[in-house]
């Protein structure tokens, strides 16, 4: 059985760090309010002229170096983003050109904060069907460009960044001991559009628009849907919660992460948390958290990882990966 095995990972954060105290200088907010409600202490914000593709490229170069592979080895790039450089073409093609990769396919996936899990599932499926053999899956965002900086209820929650993994087709035994992506589960519910969306776009307003959110509603759906999809993906692959070595959740809010961990009965030491340093980087948050825990030595070869995320759509999903 073909498995999509992770060969390497990488990430990149813009240089500029904006703390809660920095925000409190320009708007009616406080470090205490933000930390208590979300666990966020700071976020990275892209420089003028620094685009999603630039962040994605740096994360991709690091992931390729970590994997010991070259751009010419790739035959697929899937870039998850809700903040593309342009309406078209896909930002993935910008990254493709900048990497010097000429063959294969490159395209974007749009599932907002669930984007990385969606992108991973798409790449895994293409590898399993033989359409690709070596894939770069990237989550990259410049959410600072779609925030209403006059809306303190949303603008304090997000940051910019990028993360990437390299997947390679390997023959597995088809057992739970295989390395690679072992199962995926994806869902969406378009009826929940109004609780989290951007009020602009090429076809509706011909403007980019700003993020709008009913925070309490999103919170409720996030907690319920995360617990359900995690149970689903574990059952698909024949695992139980106790088998998980690391929960690597989408980093929206420390309270959502804690609540998911509690529902699963996972001790906090087995949950990777970076929301304090990165804030919510949407599709980039899972690969950023993953890279942090791989590079600091927590995540080791053969560990069982559960990745999960939810965002606008609503769209949500989970993946089980043996590292
Ligand atoms: N600083 C200070 N006060 C604030 C701020 C701020 N940045 N933002 C809002 N307030 C005030 C409000 O004006 C309100 O004041 P009032 O009582 O005088 O009217 C008060 O704080 C409470 O506001 P609520 O919006 O009710 O605050 P809540 O406790 O719901 O917390 C939050 C808001 C943090 C957004 C919470 O609802 C939440 O975490 N939701 C999850 C949403 C999320 O994480 N979304 C990310 C995108 S989706 C995803 O990635 C899963």
C-alpha cells in the first residue's frame, strides 16, 4: 500500500513581532484581556511588500533542506491559503517558479484555518492514486492584510506566517505501524457562513474585504466539531486516544485547544501549543506548530500525530500521521 511519508518540514515567520502591549498603544485593548481570552502574547506581521508567496517560499526552502531534497524532485505543490498574492493564478505557481520547479502541478486549496489539513488530504490522495510521488504541502497566510484594524474583537487574534512539509510516496505494509499519513477526515457546513467570513471578493464587491466573526458562535462549533472529527479519524485508522503521542491542533485560541485536549483526555504535555507566540495564522498554524515541535526534539520518528483544524465555511478536518 502506498503511504505519503513526511520527509521533512520547515517554517517561516516575518521578522516584525507585535506584542499585545504594542496593540494596546493604538487601540482600546490590553495584554490581560487578550491573554485571558485567547492565550495570545504576540504575533508576527509581514513587512510592506512581503507577500504570502514570499513566506511560503522561505518555509518551503527550509522544508526541502530538512528533507534533503531539491525542488526538481517535486511533482506537486499544494498551497493552503485564504490570503493569496492575487485572485489568480494560484499562489502555489509563484512558489513553483521561485523554487525553480518546472514539472508537475502547483495549485492552491482554500479552506481557511482548516486549509492545511485539506491540503495534506488532497496531496495524500494524489500520491495514493499515483498522480504524484513527491509533494510539498504548504500553509501560508498574511491575515494582517484582511483584518479590520478598527475592530478590536478580531484584529488582536491573528498573525502572519508559513509552514510546509514534504511528502514522498513509500510502499507501506498497510498496517497501523506504517509511517506516513494513516487517515484523513474532512467536513464543511456552508450554512455557518455568516459566523466567520470576509466581506469582499472579486465576484461580490471587487474589493478584498475584511474578516468578520461572531466569536462566541465560532467557539461553540469549534469545540464540538473538533472532538467529533478527532474521534472519526481515530476510528478510521483503528486507533484510540491513548495511542496519540502528539495533538498538533490549529492554533486559534488556547481555550479551544485546552477544551479539545480535555475532551480527548490528553495531558497538556502531549499537546503542541504555539498560539501564545504566533497568534492565529490560519492555514499556517498547524505546520508552524509541527515544525516547532520537530525542531525542538519533542516530535520523533514513528510518533503518532493527530492534526486538526476548523475555520471559515465552516470547514474542518483531521489527519493522523505517523512521523
Ligand atoms: N480588548 C478588550 N476588550 C475587548 C476586545 C479586545 N481586543 N475585544 C472585545 N472586547 C470586549 C467587547 O467589546 C465586550 O465588551 P462589552 O461587554 O463591554 O460589550 C467584551 O470584551 C466581551 O466581548 P465578547 O466578544 O463577548 O468576548 P468573548 O468572551 O466572546 O471573547 C473571543 C472573544 C476571544 C473572540 C472568543 O469569542 C473566542 O475565542 N472565539 C473563538 C473565535 C476564534 O478563535 N476565531 C478564530 C478564527 S476561527 C478559528 O480559527 C477556529
